[in-house]
C-alpha cells in the first residue's frame, strides 16, 4: 500500500510531468484520517495556455493517425491500468475514502473498460450517407474530430469518470486538456505514466491539476478548447453553461440526481432488498445514480422498513483499507458537514431518523470523515430531504398507494437522471418506463451498465448523452458533403 506522506501531484503535459508555472500548490487530504498527505499543482491560465498549445500541435498528427493505431494505443492503456490494479485501487481508496475492495472491483476495472470499449468502438464508428434519389446527388457525412476538448471530472468515481470522458475524445482523434477533481487527483496523476508507457504521443492527453475556480475556469475560458465534457454538481454545471454559451462551445453536462427507487409488492423481495442496500449506500451514497428516494407500496411498507433497517444497521463503517468496510469515509470534511446538515434539518420537516445519523469515530483515525448509513422516514415528497441532492449515505423512505401517486412523486423533482423500478408486471413496467422523467430506467436491477447505451439525464441532471456512439458523436463535428453527378 502506498503510505508515502508527501506525494507531489504534478501536471502531465506534452508527455512529461511538470510543476505549475506559478509554483502554487493545494493540500491533498486523506479522508480516512483527515491528514494532509501531499500537494497538488494549482494550475493557472498560463499552464492551460501552454498545455493547449501542446495539444493543438499534437492534433495535426493524432487526428490523421489511423483508426487501427489509435485503437491499439487505447487497448494498451487499458492493459496498463489492469496491470496496476492493486496500486491504483489503493491510491483511489486513499484519496477518496472508498473501500479498497470497491475501488478494486468497480472503479479501476471500469477505467480499463472505458479505454478498451472506446478502443473497439472507434473501429465500428460509421457515418451516414443519403442518396438524393431523382436528383442525381449523393450526400455523405464526415465526422471530424473537434480539435482540443476539455474534460472536467468529479471526486466520487475519480478514475472511472475521468477516463469515461478522455477515452472517447482521444479515440475520435481529439487532443485533450483534462482536469480531475482537486479533491481526488491521485489516480489521474498515475494515468499519465500509463499513457506514456502505452505509447500515447506527447500532447494528445494533458492532465492539468488544480481548483475548479482557477484551473477549471481557465479551461472554460480558453478560446482554443472547443468542447467541454463535464461531470459534477448542478450549480457548477449552470456556471459552465453560462460561461461557455457565448463562446459557442459544445457542451456535455452530466450533473446531479435525486433518483427514485420504486418498490411494488410483486417484486422479487430478496433481490430488491440486497440491491437496495447497494443502490442506497455504495460508495458512501456518493454516486449520482444512487436511489436516494425510496418509495414502497403500502402493503409492503412496514415489512420493508423493518428488514431494511436491520440490514442497514449491519453495514460496517471502517477504515477503507479494512476488509470489513462496507462503507469507508466521505470524501472531505466540508462534504461530511454538508451531509450532516441535511440530517440535522430532518426533524424540522417531519423526518424521522430510523437509523444512523451520527458521525462514526474509527479507532486510530479519529479525524476521519466517517458517517453512519442513515435512513429517514419522510411525510411528503416535497420536503428538502426529497428535493435536494444530499450525495451521502442518507436515504429517505415513504409509502405510496397507487401507480399514479408514485409517478407523481418520482417526477416531482428538478432532477431526472435515473429511476429504479421493482415489479414483475410487464404492463406497469412499460407504462412507467414511458412516463418516468429520467435518462435511465432500471427495472429489477441497479447500475447495470452496458457501455454501448446512452448515459445521461434530463432536467437539472444535465444536457447530452455519454456512452457508446453518443460519446463519439459528441466528440466529432458532422460535416455534410453533397456531390452532384450527371
Ligand atoms: O462538485 P463540483 P463539488 C454534486 C453533489 C455534491 C455537489 C458539489 O451533490 O455535493 O455536486 O460537489 C470542477 N469551472 N456532485 O462542489 O464543484 C471541480 O474542480 C470549471 C454530483 O465537489 O461540481 C471538479 O473537477 N470547473 C456529481 C468538478 O468541477 C469547475 C459528482 C466537479 O466539482 C469549476 C460530484 C469552475 N468554475 C458532485 N468549479 C455527479 N454528477 O456525479 C468547479 N469545477
């Protein structure tokens, strides 16, 4: 395990590691202990300017590199990630607070899959042609890479989401300026080395660290960065949209969620209960897809409440490196405080804390950011607990009587990312899938991902779709060529 206590996170630009020009640094915290364990470059507009110039210079060659060669390099990056699975999982866990087991089974394998998937997808990416019958003309569409693309990612699934943006962008022939969250920069830092070893030409991927308001802002404002792919909070998404709209940048925004988990009496009860534990508390509830509003059909409500609470009380909160840990630490002190403030407000709006609610003191790591998994019974869907994204190990439960009622609760929220439905009734499944306001509907499962499918949300959950050919379409500009013949 990487226990070094002064890890210096430099930028990776033009294929090598560099200090920020202003020599400005930010502290990097270990959530499990609350201690600073390193420093992160805080890059400014000059650093972004320099990296963008490298990216632009690399674009000429990279955009005309054969699909086979690009694919080969992406597959080698995937192998490089897999070869360092243990090291990357430990680094992710130390930086983010998530259990090592989760990073090892989910985050890091998925980062490898992202490169492998887009390494293959690009070989199958095709464009349309339209024959204008009777007019003696043929139209075809060229899909050209955009140029320099900015990728900005959050702290909850650090390498997983970082690579989810980078892989399609470079597969499509773009060069990238990528900024991981300043809260979790470690695995992005290690990715630079893996890319060099895989033979990615210098300048194709530039990994720039720093604060959102400094480094992120410089990326938004740089005139040569023509598209921004962002995952993060809805407020930040609004700011990005406002900043980029007058510059006519292409935008993909994957924002927050307040996802309903709807449970009907005819569900497969054991499967539902096991999955609901995961969809509520995986990654300490810090996944935009978590089902944070649980609605249960009234005849099943009391049984579910009792069984769910028993199971939640059995979840062990521990140091993320411990094999016992089902939940590790939350990502930061400020985030822990934000989540706690929602729990503290619950009684004011009639919420009853059924279990959890307290900070957990882990022996030897008394300053770590640990919180009990928390279940709150709410009286109405209009309360703040059901309307605002808490993004922690906190779920609400509430009974419902009819399909119409639960549909109105599910949709009565500003977000629209995902919804989960537990029922064996195919007619109800189809009716509800058609009317739920969400980008993704899972039926009798949760977070089952096929990377070919469109991923993203409606309403305040974002604009645009990632995944499969949708991502490759976002990363390219279509150009219509119309040839008239005689
Ligand atoms: O995310 P931010 P925060 C939600 C969750 C959480 C809230 C705030 O509810 O409590 O958002 O989290 C960069 N220009 N999600 O504040 O700030 C920032 O550096 C350019 C949901 O930590 O949105 C980081 O790299 N970039 C979400 C990235 O944006 C800027 C996952 C995300 O950070 C910037 C995380 C600026 N002006 C939080 N300001 C999800 N959808 O999964 C910040 N950034």
